C-alpha cells in the first residue's frame, strides 16, 4: 500500500525554526499550524496494509528508505495514508482531515499522485 510523508519545509521560515516543529498537535494548533508549511518528502510502498506505527518504525530505522536524503520520522510529521492525513503526536496520531482546507488537501494530493 502506498503512503506519503510530509515534513515541515524549513525554507518557508527563512532560517528561523518552525514554532511548532517537533511539538504535539495541541501546541501546533495554538502556534499557527498550516499544512502549507509542509512539503512531501517521500512516497513509498509497503506490502500489505501498514499501520501508522509500522510507518513510524520503518522511517526511524538505520536502514530506513531514503536515509541519505530524508531525516527520520518525528513528532509533527504527517502521513498521508488511505486518503487521510495523520499528524504524529508524541504518543499516538491525530487525524487532521477536518483541519485541512479542501484546496490545500487537493494541492497536496496532486503532488503525491505525481510521485506515485
């Protein structure tokens, strides 16, 4: 099953640190979360139907996919799986489909589908 990873686009903040990078969902909401601050860093295929935990584990191993060009998976990263967006919290996941505008979701999904 295919899935994509979105990570904060550091270039958006012009040398400054994202105020909610590596923070939980509630903190991110309170500090200006915007899906436009993210970029698709990879699209992958995993056998079967991977869980979010399977994806997290896969992208934190020493032999993770694209380890030479992509950082490990962290809190505040987003997974697009089964047509849903999931924000990584320190403990668990938050489905954020209801937070993302239709226009932003369509733009990201178009980028993902181009990579597939």
